[in-house]
């Protein structure tokens, strides 16, 4: 049986899933999962990216991006004060 929003335990299940996902440092999250985790819309994520106020994107292909989960969770710790790290010229 699928849980509904009113059933107890759903919030705890989601928190446990997010906590488990947070422990993985090199996993790339696709946009849909980032939207689920953050609660932000696609357009808001792109706006924050352009302002340097969201986790840096990882270009996966010409039309596909992802985000390292460690970067997304760093953003979650301080969404209002987050600033993307400065790019370095190697």
C-alpha cells in the first residue's frame, strides 16, 4: 500500500532516505531528485545557479546536468547564505 501525506511515518521515512543519501559524497543527483530534496522548482534552481547561490552544476552531456549530492547538502545547510565556491583556473 502506498503511503499518503496524512499517514504517520512518511516524514521520518523521507528524512531517513535523505540522511542516507547525504552520506554518499560522489553521487551525482539529477535535476528531478534535486527538486525533490530541496523543494525548489526547476526555474528557481536555474535562477539561483545564475546568481551563484546554488550548488555548482555538473554537465553530464550536451543537454543534461546533475549536481554532486555533497554540494546540494552543503546548500541545504544554509540556503539563504550559500554562495557557490569561486571557480579556479587550474
